[in-house]
C-alpha cells in the first residue's frame, strides 16, 4: 500500500528535494553556459566576418536545440508515465550531461572548418532532446512527493535550482573571463564549464538512483491503471489544459532566456558594457531571486496559483520596457537596477507555473502532458536570443526585445484570466489526502 505523502519522513523529503533538483540544476547549467559563452563561441565555431552574423549564428544553434525538446517530451513523457518518474529522470540527466560534456571536446572552426558548427548543432540537438524530459518531470516528481498543503513550496525548489545553475554558470564564466588572458580563454578556458557538466551529471545520476518513485505513480501501479498509450490519451483528452499551460510557459520561456541568458550579451554587444560587468550585474540579480523564491512557494500555497500568475504577467507587461531602458543606460549600477526590476514578475511566475504544470493533469498522463506543454512553449523561449538580436539589427531599436516580452505577457494574462482553473486544492491521485483548506501552508 502506498504511504501517504504527508507521512514521509523528513529525511526522505530531503532526499527527494535533492534528487528532484540535482538534474534540473544540470539542465539549466548546460543551457546557461552556452548562453553566457555565446560571444566566445561565436568567434570559435563560425567563420570570421560580421559580428552580428556570428552572434545570429550562435544563437540560431541555441534555438535549434529547442526544436528537439518536444521530440524529447514525446519520448520521455510517456516513458515517465509507463516506467516511473525516477527511472526516466535518471536516463534524462545522463544523456543531457553527456551531450554538454561533448561540446567541451569539440574542435573549432579553425581546426576542421564547417564540420565544427555541424558538430555543435548535433550536440545541442542531443541536449534539447534530453531536456525535453527534465523540467516538467522534476516538477512532477517534487509535487507528487510533497505534502498536499506544501506543493507550491516544494515546487519553488525547481526554479530555485534553475537560478542556482545560472548563478554557478555566470560565476564560473566570470571567473574564467577575469582570471585568464583572452588567448587562454579562446584556446581552452571556454571548455572548462562544459566538461564540468559531465561530472555534475554523474553525481546527479547517483543521487537519483537512490530515491523511491512518487506516491502518485505507485498508486497507479498498485491499481493497475498505468496508461498504455499516455501520449495518445494526452492528445485526445487534455487539449484545454495543454493549451493553457502552453500559454503560461511561452512568456516564462522568453523572459527566462531573454534576461538570464541573453542579457549579458545584450549589455556588452548592444549597450557597450564590459562583458565581465554585464555578467556581474546578471549574477547579483540572480542571487536575490534565488534567496526569495521559496517565499513565492509559501505564498502560492496560501492564495493559490492563479492570482500570482495574473500578477506576474501584468508585471511583465508594465515593467519590462522600463527595466530594459534602465539596464541599457550603460552603467553597471543601473544594469543591476534594471534586472532587479524583473524580479517582481519573476517572483510571481516561476513557482506557481511549476506547481500548476503538475497539478493540471491526471496522474496517468501527467508526465506526458506536462512535458509536451512545457517544451512546446520553450521552443519560443529558445528562439528569444536569436529573435532579440535580429529585432535590434533590423529595427535599430535596442528596446525591441522588451516589446517582444510585453506582447507575449499580455497574451498570457488573458489565457490565465479566462482559461486557467485554480489547481492548488486538487488531489494528485486517489491515494492523496485532501489538501488543507486553511492554516499556514509553510
């Protein structure tokens, strides 16, 4: 018989939190180092010429990997619904870290010519394919293990581990940029973060192999209700929540990669700041967000997911243009202030989105549905650095990326207002107790 989630020991919950977040950390570290090293990779993997063309090329490769994410979701989502969340997440982290480590071993354009960017594309596709099973799966893993009245708090550790990954990535890239001469950075320094990802992946695989699967999955196994064709069932029965979660994720994905991946390149290439200063400003904003995001989980357990999502998209619609304007004034202090402005809507968005991703679908098809909706939405986010660079190049307006976020945020606001049904009181499986209806969530 499945042990109720609320009866799990504290030690078990700690292991669950570590196992759920370690692979998510690896995923976002992998993607972050590519974004932060974009100015370096542009010159190493593409022929010399126009700088904008080089940046567009490296960001196009960044975007291509996201096209593989829904394919990965269609493979790993059904796998997670059939063989379990834990085993699937173990496979995912191994593939993801291996692909990232391979980038650190690639020869450059000067060594093998056009084969270099082609190999880079293949590695990025492998990253995207494996990542298709990570974020949604990790969110589901934590939420299904969480006590019913603390699901938002548990879900908050997923974005927290993402921020931590970006922070470690930006600190590592900043340290290498400052410590190494430019020639050393160009020849071997850029490889170090990619190779470290392989080590991180081995550690995450070990941790994930030592925890049990979720009570919700054990319940559907015990009752023999494991879906035989979860992807087919998802496409037949889950259209409305799929579209709603997509409508939420699409703005989250663009803001995420616009601010935490593209912003340092924007500040250095378009505004003219020193790249090390741009990375420092980015890391300080990430540090603040990492510290406060668990509070968003507690808040969403008290007031629900919907009010916070509405507030987040309203915040992006109102604050994005001023934040970009302030950050783009060319001084490191103002760059920090501009990025700190984004913390208000970011605080309100990421945690309730992660919780709602798991709570919006029935247990039998939860992994398939959540992974599909999330990763289709993230195709748009993966293209954000490319689109931003292209918008600035074609319009001459350095605020063009901000208007891009505003347009998406307005659309997401209406999706939540008229399409999203509150989820924070829902039971995740028949084995779960009813969520608490009053009292503190924390």
